[in-house]
């Protein structure tokens, strides 16, 4: 278990098992409690809480004497699908950590980070505009490759105002997502504005992500604001589409002729 994450151990196990259930790893049934205790080095009560959470969400069925089996997505009640939010009270929704924070936790549990570059630079005009600072002000620039067991997943470049990045460097960036480091430094993260587009891999990016030059990549640009609506992070991310997908739930509002769709982030999936 990752001791640096601000989550109970049972919730970390729940997240890992949920990811594995989504990947279809347990077609023949989940490991027994003793096997999970050894795998995660935790007590039986911790494993049971994680399994109870999965059962409560309709993801698994626990049958005494017959073990624990996954429930097919087609057989799950709609309210049990993680991230949809139907039929759940606000306290339950908060506990599920849906959205950006849960994605960060999921990424931390299932990937590793290599820090390629970190240091103070002068903000270029686009970076200064995104962070609402003056061109030439000091910012911390960090470049990292995040990988899954299958190989490189993303190449992420971030810029953080110098004053906010004073408490962390390469070692911390290899261990925790920047948003967690900012929170630990006293920043209260509020909202984020994100744009997703596409880009072709150049030679440098292709080498880092293990793809051919000219391969199509998902390109993410994100500005994160604190609760005072002050920009605290600017991010450029390039993702391999064969190992990353971003899901949303869409609902149509208005009359049938309006054709207006309202979306909410669901989850990011990593392969």
C-alpha cells in the first residue's frame, strides 16, 4: 500500500480491485481473503472493508462457501456504476472521490513516474497568460513520463508559479501528483479548465512514449485554479490513445428539438 496517499488502506485496495474488475481479470473469481491479505500486506478487516465496498456497489457477489465472483456490467443496477452518481447521497458521492481526485489516486496506484527535467525557468508568454503572471516571472517547469506495466503512458509538462513550488522537487514529483504536493503546501485546489485535442508525435515525444514518429496522441491542456480562482498549475499532457481513454456521461436537456447535451466527467481509464 502507498503510505503517502491520503486514503485509508481499504479504499486503496478497493480502487485497485475495481480497476482489475474493469479489466476483466477475475473471470474465475476473486482471490480469497487470505490471498488478498498477503498481496496487500494488510489485516483481514481491511480486506473485508474493501470487498464490502465492492459488493455494496454491485460489482461483486460474495457467496459463503463458494467464494467471491464478479458481476457482469450488464447485470449491475444503474446506480451501482461508479461515477454515475444516480441514487447516491452526497456523503456517498464524496467518499467515492469521483472526478479529478479519484483519477489522480487511481493513476498513482497503477503507474510509475520518471522525472526527466525539473527546474526554475522564466515564464514564456503563453505560460504567463495561462497562470495570470507577468512574462519572465519565475516558474517551476517539470517534465515527467508516466508508465503502466505495459509501458509509457504519457509525457506531462507542468508549470507552477515559483512561490508555490518551493516545497517540492524531483524526488517529491516522482512520488506524488503535483496537486497533492500543492495541497500539502497549503494550496486549496478549487476547479480546473481542461481542453482535449490531438497531436502527432515528433521525434522527441515518440522516443519517450515508445511510438513511431507521426503517431496520433491525445493532447490535454489544463489550468488548475485554487478556491480563490487563482491559477496554480498549467499542464500539457500527451497520452498514448492505446493506453488511455477519457470517459464522460452525457444527458440531453430541454425539449427534443434543442439537442443540448450536458456532460460530467466520469473516469479516466488506463491500460
